[in-house]
């Protein structure tokens, strides 16, 4: 269980940077450079995501894996937004996070 979540966290760090990091670090560079670098970073995302899903599937259901991944994504994205992009979080992030807490509750409920 812990290994799955740790791999998902690592995967999402790379995913978030691949999808959004270029907005800051490659601003002004040609689009093809941003795409090539993002694809390179995304390779590492897959190197963690695929094992996370393979290890976790069986302990977790497919739906539970997906919800865990979404919660991890929201946490990593929030931290990325605050600390890397230097953008403030607003009330809507809190509301969205509460919706994800509800999703976790319902997907794990017996």
C-alpha cells in the first residue's frame, strides 16, 4: 500500500512539472522545445505510474487506485502552484479538495 502511494507521489511530481512547469521555465522558448522537454519529463512519470498501478491493483480496486491518484494529484498540484508557480490558492481549491475527500469516502466505503 505505502509503495503504491509513494510511487504515485513521485509520478505526479513529474507529471505536474511536465504539464505545467514549462509555463514558467520555458516561457518564450519555441513550442517544440517545450513539447520535447515535457515528453522527456513525462517518461519519468510513466516509469513510476505504471509500477504504482501494477503493485496497487489487487490491494486496491481500479476505482480506488484512480481516486487515490486524483487526491495525490490535487495535493501535488496545490504545492506546485504555491511554491513553484508562486500563485495563491483560493477558496475553490478548498472546495475541490473537500469534494475529493468525499470521493475517497465513497470509494472506500464498504
